[in-house]
């Protein structure tokens, strides 16, 4: 029983030891069970054993091919080094470790790749505008090449390309160089743009970096020289002794260099200059020929030719010239003479091709241009052109215009009269250019302010201006004989003409108007018909006064012939009454005085009438009418002559009415007609047949008094008015002879 138990224990311990031994012998590989190795690089595989102090290592491929590596054991570690890694190293490697009859094994899978450099961009030639170019993007030594992806990008935009293989031997690995190519034609817009080649090796199952590479190249576009042009100054036909400048320009990138040469008879060329501008001075006949400009850069060249001909000089002269000042309205002859040609063709024109405004006459080598008259439209630069074969030459003359034909003109708004303001104007007629005119205006011994006055007049269709100055002053007798001067200047120093200054002087003749004119009537301005009256006009001590006497009438003025200013009326009549006027006048003016002449006429041609008759019945009305002619109007008084009682009646119109007469009204009546220069009277007798009836004499007296109120008032008014005219009158005296 005990032995059975012991055997069981030993068996158990043995099993444990075997288990323990197998558990302790372990193997680990590195860097991992699967690695990505870069072809051409160096890779180390490690195999580490635990549970054994001196293991025995061995390495082999799964297909028992050569290891293509070096094994190195270091205790419990074995290292397999592959340097460099080649295509033959793409295997599953097995590491075997043996220890005390035990053996352990572990596998390491080695996957290969190759992506060593960024893509390489190659071009079939330089980028030249308009010329197709093949651009290739290569990815060298790539593996596995079938997994490679390549794209072209131009300035950020995808550009299609053609994939193609490039085979190259690299370190006996026969690694492929894969590539993408494209063909495009550069333009100037491509200058400075970017061209990018992007390559990807998208092997996600392998752990390596980078899996994406790109290369960018900035495009440098070139231009073969083109549009080569030559400009020549003054022209390709040059006169002997003159200079010519030829300038060559060409487009290209990089900018082309310019080379000048001249063709020789031997078909060789004579190099002249490497500058863009070629200047030849002092040209001679043998300098004629073909000049060549050649523009070059490293991508090409372009050339241009120009023919230069040196000829004998053709000259033209103009007289007068080169500048002439001509007065508007005058005549001008320009003469053009040609030298260096026997039969030139000659013509005239203005520089602005406006009408020449003149007559051209050609004869042999001379041409004349006649302008008559010169107007504002002729102020031009005139060119005379002479052509002789293929030769042509011009000569110009500047015609500058002015107008200053007359001295200033002094005008006055009226005669110079003492005390009367007058406007004096100084005009410069038909002046051009008017804005350059300078004027001064002064009176001897004084300085008067002046005011600029512009006057525009049409002068022969040229609209030449008349400029002027004016002054206003009041003449005095001290101005008599003094000078009034107007000076005008046209100071155009750049023009040659005379005169540039004109002056006009005028001596002042001053007049004084009449004064203290008097018109009188002698003995009085109120006379009696038939009397003599003298009308006299006198004026103050003013020389050269003329006296005119006239009478104002309804038919107009009646002028009297009188050299002394005296008019005598020997027997005044009523028609001589009225307004008389005296005018004293001279160059300075006139003065008029007037007076009223009154001619008085006494009463005459008096008539008396009674209505209905001289014998009437008691109670009837009797009308007595008195008519007379007088000036001034007469006062008419009716007076009854009676022993006991004298009754007086008055009338302003000569009519008296006795109302309801009675026998007491029977009697002699006296009618008295009078004015201040005379009277007239008459009497009548009235008989009233009685009809018994009471009648009071006092009523008749009352009637007469009441009838006198209105005539008396009228008389007072008349005489008061006369008093206003004459200055005095006595109403008492006027009535004395009428009472």
C-alpha cells in the first residue's frame, strides 16, 4: 500500500517536472510577427528564448530558400540581419530554438516595399509659348509597382496624364521606375503657375511611412523672339549730312538681345551694335543700304530689315519768315523758294489743314501765297511743301495778326457847356488782340477817374472790337483851351510792327449858356387900345447870344424880326394882347423869359332893347337889355330919374327886369356902361298905363337893392382878380364914376 502511494507521488512529480519544463521554454520574435522591410534598407529579425540558458537557434525560410542574411546568436537571443534588403528577402522566416531535447519555433512574416524618394518631374525640353512639351513624372525604385498611384496637378487643378512603366536595374533588384506623362502647350498665362506630381503607395496592411509623396515645380515659360519691329527717325530717306536713329524692339522671354548689322555686297554682314538703338550721324551716300536687326535669346531668334537711302538735300526757304506780323485788312505775300530740284512740286497748307484763304501762284522753283485782305481766319502756321521725286521738304512761317489802324477817337455826348456834365469817350477802333490794349485818358491839369467801356463793332466781317474809356466831368471856364489827351498802346513785344502806341489830343472849346435874360414892356404890360407899347428883351454879358422874340398864338408861335431884341406896337389893338416870349441862346444853351400883355378897350357899339315895348299895362313885366363890347367887361347900371326918388339898378349881364310895373314906374331911365378905360350911356322912356291898384314905392327900392347884391359881388370878384394880376387896384376909384 505504501509502495503504491510512493509510486503515485513519483509519477505525479515527474509529470509536473515535464510540464514545468515545457512551460518554461518560450520563444518570442521581433520586432513583430509581421514586418514591412524597405528594399535596399537594413532589417533585423530577433528571436528570444526564455526558460533556457543556452538554447540552440536556427533560422530558415518556410520554403527552405537561402536566408540572404547573417545570423548572430547572443545568449538567449538570435538576430538575423538582412542588409541590404532585397526582393529575395520577401519570405516567412522561422526561428527554431532547442534546449534539452526541447524545441520551440516561431514565424516572422517579412513583406517588402520600396518608396524611397519623391517623384521626379522631367520635361522633354524648355517651356516655350506655343510649342508642345512632354512632361514626365517618375517615381523611382517603387515596389510593389502595381500598387502605385500617380496624379498630375497644374495650379491646383487635376491634369490627366498617361501612365507608363520605366524599367531600370537598381542594385540587382530590378526595381521598377513607374511614371506618368502628359503633353501640353504652354501659354503666357502658365508663367509662375505650379505643376505638382503626387504619388501614393496605399498599402494599408503594411505599417510604413510615408505612403504618399509629391513634388511641385514652378513653371518658367519662355518666348522665342517675335514681333520684331524697327522704327526710324526721321525717316528711311536721309539727306546727306543728317542723322538717322533706328530703334529695334522685339518680344521674347527671357528678353532677347539685339544685334545690329549692315548687309554687304558680298552677302556678308558688318556688325554694328548690340544696343537696341542705332544712331548714325553725318550720313553719306555710301551709308545707303539694308540694315538688319536680329533679336536672340537661347530659345530662338527673329530678324527685321530696313532700307535706308541717303539723298542730296532738298531745301526750302520762306520769306518773310519764320514769323511775320500782319495787320488785319492789309495784304500779305508769302514767297517760298526751293533749292536742290529743277522742277519741284510745291503746295501750301496750314498746319491744322484749314483753308489757306489766299491765292497760290507757282513759277519754276518759286511759289507765292497772296492773302488780300487778311482776316482773323488767316492767323495760322503756313507750311510750304516741296516734292522732288521721292524727296519732300517743308518750311513754315507763323502769321500773327494784329489790328491797330487808327489813332484813338475822342467823342463827346454834347457841347462843352459851363456847369453841365458831359460824357467824353475815347475809342480805339478795330483793335486786335483787344485784351492786350492799354489805354490812358487825361485832361490837362487834372486827373479824372475813368471807367472801362467795351464796344463791339462788326469790322468787315472780322468782328474786331472797338475798345474805349470814358470820363464824366463838368466844364468850367477855366477848361477853355486846355487839352484832352487819349493814349492807346498795343505792347506786343513778341511781334514786330509799328506803331505800337497812338495818341489823340483835342483842345477844349467851352461855352457858357445865356443868363440874366429880361423881357419888359414899356410903358406897361397893360395898355389902352391905341396906345404905343415897346417890348424889349435883353441878356447878360455872354458872348455870341442870339435873341429871338415871338408871340404865342393858338395857331402857333409868331416870330418877330428883330436884331436888337426890341419890338414896338404903335397902336395897340385887342389882338395884340397875349403871351410874348424872348429866347436868348448860343452854343451853350438857351434861356427863355415871357410876359403877358393886356390891351384894354372902352365900351363901344352899345345897344338897348325893351321887351315887350316902351308902353305897357300896369302889372306887366318889362325887360330892358343892354349889349356892349369892352375889355375888361363893363359894369352896366340902370338909373330912373325922378324928382322925388332916384332908384338905381345894376346888372352883370346887361339885363334888367321890372316886375309888375305900376304907373309910378313911368319915367326916364338912364343906362350907363363903363369900365376902367371908358364909358358909354343912353336913356329910354317907359310909360305904364294905370290899372287901379295899390303899389308901394318902397318895394321898388327894395327890389333894386336886392338886384344889386349879385352884380356887386361879381364886380368885387373881377376887380380882386385884376388886383392879383397887376398888384394893386382901387375899388373905390373904380366905382366913383358909376354912382
